[in-house]
C-alpha cells in the first residue's frame, strides 16, 4: 500500500550503494472507486520500507503495509450490518528521484506484490427484531471472509534529509488490490493512502 512520508532532506543525492529503512503512518481513504466510500470510512495505515540506491536516481527494495478500513453501518429491514476490512500487503518497489540537489527531493514510486484482505461483518437486529435463538438484540459477528490477490501501487512524494542519516518525507499513493468478489463483494479495492514517515540512511558513502 502507498505511504505518504514527510521528510527533512539532505542537500546531496543519496550515494550509490546506500540503503534506507523507513517507518510510515497515515490514513487510508475510501473513494468513489468501487463505491468503497459508501461502505467504509477513513482508517489508519502504517508500513515499513527498505530501499537500496542503485544509481543516483533509482532505488529498489520492498515494503510491508497494513490498512484498517472501518465500516459504515448499512441499514436493513431487520438487521443492520457493518463490515470492517483489515488489509495486509507486501510489495517489491522501485523509486525514481528528481532534482537531487533540492532541499526537498521529489520522487515517484511503483510497487507490485500480494494483498491479503480480512473482512469481518457484524450485525445488529433493528426495528424491534431479535435473534431467533436467544430473543436478544446484541451485536454479533455474522460473517468472516478472507481473500488473497494482487497488489499494485503508484504515487509520489517529497523527501528531505534532517541529518547525515535521518530523513523524513511526505507521500501520496494510490492502491489497487485484487479480491474475491464472492467473498469480499468486489473484485478490486481502490483507495489512496496519505502518510508521514521517518527514515534512516546508511551504508556506503
């Protein structure tokens, strides 16, 4: 999944052969795509990324991300339901940086990998209805589903070095995740992630 990182940046380009690890946190935002904004609400997102500087402009690596999308209650004649999504992704990533001598270095990135989605649906009897087995009206888990599919992400950000090693960045990423329509109700999940992060650069100088 995508991560928006805010970074304080170095004035010099990252030397070839250096590595970077970063931790990021932000928000996953349901949109009109697949009508996700009608069933889910904005939730937290977090992740970790590793990059290796291959050339002055190109770095490659991998990232692991987590996103939580709380549900919006969908009213029914006798049962109100609320579906919550827990999303895990692992991707190989590539990044291209521009204007390496700028205080804030802009970059674009792309990732491809695997997504695992867990959806839990809870129901609450409404309009005076009760559960048939107990005659009560408490909220219960009515369904649990899981789906594995592809993960694609792309986006951009700005990065800045705070010290010789410490950096921060801001990043916006669009995510497209494959899912099982029979289990999750859609064949893809599409949403952006905005996040802030801190990183540490190390290795060859």
